[in-house]
């Protein structure tokens, strides 16, 4: 996901990494170790996770330009593959 964020961020792509309930210092160390460059949001009380019914990690929500949820994927996916890049490119079209 980091590579996709770096590739598409200048074209309107937004990626938020949401941590569910872990200690902020632990999250900080993990972000540094994994070299994440996308913004990381802390959800210490799991309010956001509960509101979006996140039951597993990773869970990806795809939101269009109108801020409508148009997709949800639970579990690992190859987002940086050809199909993932095509999807992101299509969603970024005006």
C-alpha cells in the first residue's frame, strides 16, 4: 500500500491507515519500522472501527470522489498489482 500511496498521492489518491486500539508508542514504532508514509490515524477506543464494522485487519474501504463507499475488502489483497492499479486509476478520473 505504501508504494501505491506514493505513486498516486499527487493525483488525488488518499490512503489512511487506521490503527485499532493499540498503544500510540507501539504504533509509532511500527510505522517507523515499516516505513509507512501514508497518514496513520489512531482509533484507541475503536469508535471508527466499530462504526465501519471492521472485524479483521486489514479491512479496506474504497470511497469515491463523492465520499460514497463503493467497495470493501477484508483480508490481504494484491492492491499493487495490475488490477489494483487499474481500479485506482479509474477511480481517480474526473
